[in-house]
């Protein structure tokens, strides 16, 4: 009886671990720098961002540090104009 109960607990623990791994992968997969293309004009000029830009910035907010570490995006994410755009949209500037 004790062995059966331990096996059940092990199966439940494995299922929970699998769900945590999948959830972590899903959040990483949701990071898509391409969604910030609508912000290109504002990022390069420092001008007022569009509503679509702000919406996408808010959706990608959790990914900013990941983008900043990527050499392909770092110069845009770390630029003074990016700070203006992010602030303009009411999004907090993260500390990475």
C-alpha cells in the first residue's frame, strides 16, 4: 500500500514538473521582437509612438531584457529613443 502511494506521488510530482517546464517554454516562446516593428519610426526618430506600438510594447514588456541581450536588437532597445517611447507608452523601463 505504501509503495502504491509513493508511486502516485512520484507521478504527480513528474506531472507538475512537466507543466512548469512547458509553462516556462511558453513564456519564452511568446517573446517576438517582430511585434515591435510597428515602433520602428518612433524608435528611430524619438517621435510619439502609435497606439499599436504601445499595445505591442506592453505585450512584450517581459521580454525587454532578453531583447537587450541580443546583439541584433540591443542598439534599439538600449537607445535613448527607446526610453522615450517606452515611457511615452506608460511602460516601466526595466533594469536588466
